[in-house]
C-alpha cells in the first residue's frame, strides 16, 4: 500500500487508537482527533474535535487535508455524535476530496434473521442501532464512494470493555452474560488492519468486518476467562430479558479484498 496521509476521527478511542498505531507502523502520515483524552502517539498530530460541531469538523479536515479519513468516533448514548457527526465528517471529507472509511455496527440489525449479508436492509431495535443506521444513510448519500464498514463486538488483549466486564463479573456477579445473544467478535488489531486495507482499495459501499466465530456473550466470556486465568464457573449467565438476538455478519464478499485475516475469537482468545 502506498503511503497516505490518514486522518483518524476518534483517534483516542479504543478502535481509533489502534488504527492510529497501525497507520504509523505502515509508514503513513497520521493525524488524529480527540474529544477529551489527547492522542499520545509519537509523530501523530492531534486535533481537539467535537464531531457534533459541523463547522469545527469542516475546519479540522480542511486544515489536515488528508488522503483518507477513517471515522471511528463513538458515543453509544449520543444520537448527534453517531448520526449527525457522521454526516458532518462525510461532508468535510468530500469537500477536500478525501477517501472516507466510516465504521458502523451490527447494531443496525434486529437479530431476528441470524445471518446478515451486506445487502441486508437495516432494521434496528435500539436507539444506538437507529443512530448508526441513520449515519449509514447519510454517509452513502453524501459520499457515494465511501466505505461503510459494519463490525461486531471489538475485543483485544485484555483492555476492551467486553474483557473488563468479564473480569468485573468474575469478581462480583452483579449481572449476567447472555446465553441467547450471538455475535461475531473481532480482534481490534484485525479490524484496524482491515479498515486500512479497504482504505487502500477502490472499494465502495457496505462491507462487513467481523470475526469468523459466532458466539453467545456467555461463550465469549468463557473464552476470555480461560485466557486470563479466571474461573469460568464464576461467570453468571442467563437469557436476555428482551429475548434472543442472533446477528452473524456475512463477511465472505469482503474477505476476498483483504490482506488482513479476520480471525475468530476461538483463535485470538486461545490459551497460550
């Protein structure tokens, strides 16, 4: 992949920070935005940015003038950040002629169909899912040549929200890990690599980036516990009050265009 100037929106977040690190390692020139916590990566230019501010988004992107914008900004409880902010980033990217890779979520689906192809029509049942679906519509309308990358639960090497939750529940069972909620967890490094793979192609439209194993939340918790030396028997489990949900992103079409392997959780969480 030729060297690019990459702007990571949400570069201090869990996924965004990994995209920043991978971009630097690949030899790209990198800038990153942050809301509160500064981006502390040597050689990376940091910009304070509130994606809810349309003018500020436009000014920041115009100042950086990137070749590629990766929008990994994330606030689950904020419609304006998820939906309006995505539209503002898309508008700003188009204004400077930058390629856009927008990160979306499997939350755009209800979980009643099981397997979801990239052409599946969103049918969200949560406010977050609705905001992400609205963002997809806005991005594709404003930037028709953009990539919209849907992903699933993002896990790492001990520092993701899902891993921390397993540790909390093992120490104090004040909740449950659902036995009837199925997702396809992806490693944060694999996801960041795949996003950059797509940035370096001429692909457009919806792409699915998820791990190869479909697991319940409880099964994922057991894998994390075993890897980290916790007792899986200590993890509380049970069904979701709202009923089962099964969202398996079909990634077959996109995998053919990636250099990065999207490993299954049974592989990247295997006990060493």
